[in-house]
């Protein structure tokens, strides 16, 4: 019998396994794939290496604190550098600008490229820091669905700031008010996509997100994003966490007398605590078979999904950096199509991540590895005709801006669609971040980190509180660790 069984060896499952192990628990992680990391995986073809999922790395200290728990130096497991840019932005009218993480370099760039007074951006980032440090940390570090866990003193102290934070405005409304210029507004609206949401609906409280990449910094793992998960896996193994791969869990039950869980894998595994580190909708629907809770949480709108092309490009482009954003002309229409009409946007914003810019080993000499992504509605079906249509539009859009026939330079290709994202990672409808944050109070309506119905059942990962993305997923592991300890 194990103290805890964790379903899912993505970042959340790995981080939680280590935290519980540190408390002396016997932990078993059950994973359906043959490898750990979940969305944080890689793909290789013809000398090109691609990270398949996340590409933007912020708040490395949340990873490193797990190594510190064991008095280990993270550099023995993975390493990273701080990058000077958070992204290069390309507009359809031909204007381009680089967002430097150094505020003076950024202000100079805004003055020169957009011919604007950059002070409102500095002011915005200062406000962003205050919101993150005072309000964000209350939500992100706490199991907010348990009143006994909430730091009420800090909540009351920060209530005035909370009311002024833009909570009841949309992110777009707040950005228009604070930044005015439409290009700056579009750049700062994009932060709603960091949790798969619509900036024209989601709360202005999301304006704390740029604090992470602009003030705290943007980082680059030297051996790729997958090294973050690989490092944690190596540490877990060395500290005695047990793993079983190729275990597609489809059943678990709770003994009403002993209170123990039995998770059915290649054989039944008993545990006192059960941790769901997979999408909670698929957990309720397919594993716990609690259709009532499945239906309840399914009502929440899903975050966006994505279509990703992994292109080996036999050429280099000096205009491009590590993160590149080719904006659509009409951002409102793009999100209206993703969340209201629920179709693939006709003119989608294209994101290109090129890790070979900082790690030349990721592509052959004179070549680049392009991770090319657009946001689409969760559950979008992509047949061959749709794929060709989307591909053609992206090739044309990038080609127009870079003045080059991109098609001629694609030497290897793979595509990830919402259906394949669901197949590979178990994310419901391929949604990247669970429920969307399109309602003003979304931050408090995400699935809790514990079950109100089943004792000793806990939830971590990108689909539950506090949210998706690497920093928040790691926070969820830390919250679950405290909840498990309190229960014991
Ligand atoms: C294309 C893409 C781009 C992204 N970009 C960024 C980014 O730039 N920055 C950022 O911070 N975040 C980004 N994210 C989000 C980030 O990747 C996720 O929030 C995070 O990796 C989620 O980790 P997780 O452990 O919660 O889930 P997952 O990584 O999905 O792990 C869940 C694990 O559970 C396993 N599993 C599922 N069902 C079962 C079952 N029935 N039995 C056993 N095992 C099961 C899966 O195989 C998987 O290994 C991106 C995601 C995607 C897909």
C-alpha cells in the first residue's frame, strides 16, 4: 500500500511527488505515456529538435525551490539563462518592435519604433508588480476554496488595492485606459492568451501577468523546456518516488469502510491519498466515473486550444528572435471567432518560437527550428483540408512580413491539433489550460485543489486552482502538499 498515488507524470505530478516524498510519504506515480513531462515533451526530426508544448519560461525560482527542499543544486539537473527579450512583435502595417526586459532599453525601443511616450508602459509594469506581489500571491499560494487556509489579514489589508485592480473591467478596457495606443493595447491584451482566455471578456486583474515576463524576467533552459521536467523526474527517482509508465488509468474506487483508494492500473494499487494530476474533467468522466461532478464542471467554458506546426526551416532569419508574434489586424474579431463563433480565426495571430536562436544544437547549421502556433477553439476538428487551409494562411502571413517564400524552406513538418493534444496529454477537448478565465470571477471559480465530496482526494495541475502555465502548475503542487499534510 502507498501513502499517495498520483495519476499523471506531467509537471504537476512530478512536483507534487517530490514535495510529498520530502515529507516521508511512499508515493507512486501512474502515467499513461512511456515518458514523464506530459505537455512538456520534445520531438526530433532530421537534426531538428522541438519542444512540443510550453516555450515561455518564467519564475524559475518555483522550480528551484523544489531542489532546495532536498539541498540539491538545480544546476546538476537542468540549467537556464536569463534572456534579454520577452518577444518580438510584428504588425500588419509593417511596424516591428522588440520587447526588451530591461526597462530603459524597452522605453527607447517604444520611442523609436512607435514614436510614443513610453512612460505609460513603465507605469503599467509598476502597477503590474504591485498587483502581483500583493493580490496575486494571496490567490496563487492559497487553497482559496478552504476558508481556514485564506490569510484574511492580508485579504482585508489589500481590499482597496483589489478594488482598484481593474477586476470589474475587461483586460482590454483596462489596457485602453492605461496605454491608449492601439499597438501597445494589443501587446498587453495578448497576456490573456497565457491562460487561454479572451482579453475582451477576461478581468483586468490579468494585467498582473506581464510582471512575470517583463519585471521578473524571461528565461531559457539551456537544454530545452523538456529539461525542466526531465530534471524533476531524475530528482524524483533518486529520492525514491515510484513510477509506472504505460498505465492508462480508467478506473479508481474508494472503499467506504477503510477510506482507501484503489487505482486500477496493470494491477490494483491501494493508497490512503489519491492525487489527480490530470485534467479533472477526464478524471471525473473516465476514471472516478462521477458523472454528476463531470457535468457540473463541464459547464465552465474551456480555454482555447492550439494548432501547432513544427517546421524544420532550411534558412535563418535575422529579424526573428526566440519568441515572435505576428499579430492579426483585428484582435477583437480573432477572439470573437475563437470563443463566440467557435471557428478557427480567418486571420489568426501567429506565434513562432525558435529555440535554435539560443541553442544552435536544436537545428542543423544555417537552419532554424520553428514552433508555429495559432490559438483555436477547444475541440476544433482539423481534417486534411482544414490543415492545408490554415497552413497556407500562416505561410502567407509570415512570408508577407519577412518578404520570403517560407514554403520553399520547410524541410520537415509535424502538426499538433486539439484532438492530438487530448490523445497525448489527456487534456479535455485539447484545451491548453482547463477552464477559461473569461468571467470576471474566474480566478475563484476554478476547480479546488481538494474534493468536497471525497476525503483524501486532491487536485493539482493546469486545469485546477490557481491555473495553467508552468508557474501556476508548480504553485498547485505546493498547495496540494500543504493540504495533504494538514489532512494527515
Ligand atoms: C502548445 C502548448 C503551449 C504552451 N505554452 C506554454 C508556455 O509557453 N508557458 C507556460 O508556462 N505554459 C505553457 N503551456 C501550458 C503548460 O504546458 C501546462 O500548463 C503544463 O505543462 C501542465 O502541466 P500538468 O502537469 O498540469 O499537465 P500535463 O502536462 O498535461 O500532464 C498530465 C499528465 O497526465 C497523463 N495522463 C492523462 N490522463 C491519464 C490517465 N488516464 N492515466 C494516466 N496518465 C494520464 C498525461 O499523459 C500527462 O503526462 C502550453 C501548453 C501547450 C499544450
